[in-house]
């Protein structure tokens, strides 16, 4: 089966029901589908053919829904860009995937302006400015009904390699369908009256919940740019039943002074994922919203791997510590813990987590070498250090590759180190994650400089902000004239510098 044929079927069954809800509009399935058809025909006019890549950089808004539908209708491979990324990262993702067209909200136009002159395959940059609605309306409303094979590529989402350069993970039509279906396996069932809210961007994990809602005839609610008060207002007004949000957003929603006085009787599920969550945030969310918090764990390469219901999360379980867990292994996923040689370890042992799940990645886009190192005999090496107990709870203890997860976003130390090393007074630099109350963890930089150097923390922060975006800037910068610690082969030992900052913490990953 393929995505567009199932989406068309849902339109036939639910034409007049609400499909897309935004800050100022409610569209029926028929109305939303017509917009998708018009965008599909606009893409065809730009030379897009089935299998071509089409990218988007946007907030959760009507334009994002247009792109979700339009790419499926024309058989294009959607490439979500991340609104918080800088221009450099956009260019890398577009170039690596040979993207032909990119669409952007007006707020992000500057981040992609002129890229068509820098990237060979990129033919068109379309901005959703004041003329977008007229342009869309001028396109044909006749569904092109392109035939799409179930093994054709559907979407390319980006993870990152050990160098920090983004790596594309492709999903086929079939793989995306089974993957999205599995997300709902242990959640409360959808009904035609369900409203699925997207606080986290649908370019990220929240996007896995969009398609099942559409196919079921439920509404997808797009909050736009995240503002806690606005999100709470829309959740209550539109009777949201299901929602995905990273821990940092749970914390901000629960902390809003209006949250406890609202009516959450419609709310059935707040699915939390994308980063570890602290006890304080989980309990605050539970106090505000009730027993509706569920937790999911996975990664772009293999997801979902675990889901934990409120009954499992906030429970006393013999031989388990659910509050420290990332979830319970899903029935349709296999997890193993292995040692450095790849040998499977007994239950309860600590080691690297390997995973198998329906719809997992088949390859890194255009990178055979990385695929060989991460996909081993059908198993995904997650890069996470963890253990699994006898009740199926997974505990994530550390990360093999030193990745930092801040507010649900992946930040790679090597990427920041490359930028900071460009400062003329920095001899060498190490970046690693330290605990942060709001974001879970945040980057810290230790810079080796010569005696008498005048470099200061503000210069380093400004350099990273300018090159990589504000969300990747280090929250703390220290300077030293001593060489940074290295192992016997000269490799930088970030963990030696990181360890003192995690003293007293059970895990070397944190949560918001």
C-alpha cells in the first residue's frame, strides 16, 4: 500500500469532517485535500516528478499541511528542514538529498534565499509570502493521481553522523505507514472525534502522529510557533485528545499559571519524547493534565522502540524503576544490549543498545559506509548505552557518540568545536553536555588558549550563534591554558571534562 491512495480513501469517507485546524481556520478533509492537490500541481509545474525531493522549512501551520499533502499526492519525497537550523545546515541537507524545490514560511525566507544559485540540483525556492495564497489558488484543482509504488521513497528525515554533518534517513511508502501505525499501538485509540495536537514540529517526531489521524478521519491541530499560553488556549478550545511534545514544552505548559484552572476532560494522551524527562517535569505535567502522560523512545533510524503508559510510568514495579526508564519495549520491536565486540549481553547488563523495528531505516541516504557501520545484520546500532530489565523497561544511561540532546534537538559537539576553533585565540576546544533545568542538557565549551589571551565567553557564544543558530550556542564557556585531555592515540576525551558536571546524577543524560 502507498500513502496517497490511503489518504484519498479517507477523503472519500470523511469529506465534510474537520481535518486541519490552525490558529484561525478549520478545514474539512475536502478543503485540505484540494489545497494539497493545488500544491501538487504547482510542484508539477516546477518540474517535480515522482521520486524527486521537495523540502520545507516552516512552523506548524497551514503551509506545512499543504506540503505534507502535496508531496504525497505528486509522489515527491518530502525533506523536512528544521526551522531552528542555520542556512549552512539547510544547504547541506538540500545538497545531500539532491532536492529540486524548497518551500519556506516568510519568517524563514532569509535562511534559504539564493540557495538555488549555490546548489546544482535545486531549481526553485518558493516562499509563502503575501502572494502564496494567490499562487496556490491559480493551480489546477484536478488530482493528478500519480501511481506510487509501496517501495518508493516517501520521506527523508535527518539525523547526524559522528562528524556532526546531517545524515538523511529515507523511509519508503510502506515503511512510513507501518512506522506511524506503531506509534499508536499502546496509546488510547483514535476516534472520529479525536483531535491530535502538534506542539512539537511535524518535521520532527510529532509528524509520526499526523498521518494516522488523517487516515482515521480525526483532526490534526497545528499550533503554529510555540507559545505556552496560546497552545493551552487552543488545546482547551478545540478539545485536544492526543498530543506529542518534548519534555521542555511539557515543562513550559505545566508552568503556565493558567494551566491548572483549565478543563482537560477531553485530553487522553500527552506523548512525551525526543529527550529524557526529569521526575520534576513528569510529575508537574501529571499534576496539571492528569494521568495522560505517555513516554516514547526511539531515534530517526529506528522508532518507536518503547512506549510507557501512565499506569506503567507512575507505578511501583518490583525489580524496576519506571521513573528512570525511557519506556517499555514495544511488542513489535526487538532490543538487545551488546558489548563493544557486538556480543549480546544478558538482561540487566549495561552496553550499547541495538534495535530492530518495523519501518526502520534501510540506509543512510547516499552514504554506504555509514550504513555499514550502523546497520549490522538487520540491527540498528543506536549509539546509546543502556540496560533492559526483566519487566521490559529500558534505561538509557549514556551516549556512545557524546551527542547532546537539548530541548529535543540533537547537538553534535564536533560541529560546535569546528566553529569555535576558528576563533584566532582558541588553540583547541572540547564541547560536551551539562545538566540544564529547562532544556535537559545544554552545550558547554572548554577552550584552550595561550597565556594572556583576551578571548571571552561572549565572543565564543556570538560565533556559534552566528554560524549555527542560537539553540546550539554554549550556555557556559571556560578557558584554560592547559592542554585538553586526550587518550593514547591523541583523541580528545570529552567525558573526562564532562564527568564532574554530572556528579550525583544517575544517568549521563538529563531531562527537562
